[in-house]
C-alpha cells in the first residue's frame, strides 16, 4: 500500500502560539487534502521524548514571546544536529514571526540606555542576528517572493518585535523583496530567508491562509522530496485572488497617500 501521507509536526503549540498562526496548520491540512494526499499532524511539546525531525515532511514553528525562547532553544538543542541535517536534506521547516530569531546566531534583548543587554545564543542554523525592538512595529507586508522555482506576490501582516541583520550568500537567500512594509529591518528591502526548502519569514496573517499558492508550492515540494506524485491540479483560488486584489488596492492607497 502506497503511503500518501504528508506528516506535519506542529512545534510547541502551547509556547509558540501568538497571533492566531495556528491557521497555518489548518491551511496545510486543507490543501494537502485538495491535492489528493493525506495530512497527518502531530503536536510536539516541550519535553516530547521520541521526536525525530526525519519522521516528518513539514515542521511548523509559530510565533512566540521572546521571553519563552530560552526554554524552546534548550529543548531544540537535544535534536539540533538532526534538525540541521533535516533542513540540508531539502525537507521543509517553516518559522514565522518572531520565532525566526530562534534559528539565528544570537538574540539581543532590548535594554534601556546604560543597562546591559541580555543576549540569548540562537541555534545558528541561519546567518541572522536579531535585535529586540523597544517598540513593536505593526503594518501590512507585501513582498515578491521566490520559492520552489516560482515567483509570487504574497500579502500578509507584520508584528515586528525584533529586527534582523541578514546577509545573502550561496546557501542563504532572501525569502522575498519588500514592496510595502518593514521586512527584516526596514532598511535593506529583504524579507525573511530561505535555506534549501525551509522558510523563515516575518509574514503573519496567517501567511499560508492568505497566500494559498505558497501553501500548495510547499506541499508539492514536500511531496517531491518524499517521492510522492501529485496528479491533481492546483485549486483555482478564485476567492483568495479577489481578496488579494482588494488588499493590494488598500496598500497602494497607503503608498500613494
């Protein structure tokens, strides 16, 4: 019997739980089914003892409070090397919002002038440094993204608790170029990062609900890595395209005002 399952690990849902981003899991389940495959979701919590990244095709890390990051990093340290191998093998990890900072080199907590900054060592999986902001930035986010050999426009929102320093190289590419919004830091026009097939993005919304063309591309990539064939065509996305058109008009009105 052919295994047509796409195995999805929902990482630390009771800790990385901000902004209603559990909707990304719902989107992955829905579009996996629409493509004729069977989704299987498992919650992975702090202290789960039998977790092996290679048992899964997609790992999803939602956004969380920076104050919780040490406990998450401590838990991930138990499988850090296999997680790095998982990403390098082409399997998919998705990290959204503030949780992108976990996978960088360090997180510098904001401190008032003359106070000493608290520094959290990251997992060093992507070449970013995160600097917590004194004030949270919130706005729409519109980008031109490249993923899986496709170029696509994505629209969502951004609630930025930390800015990122990120330099592109042969291994680490930008996830997108900013059309409107802040992106990684509001100055270099870069949004997020991609390493092989894994995505690290500031975009919320949830991003996979608002932009199902990306969701389908992620699932197709996961299936290809696993050796599964998908015979069904992509959904039409008629309603989603109309919604995006209205969002685009609203963003353009802000750009032109």
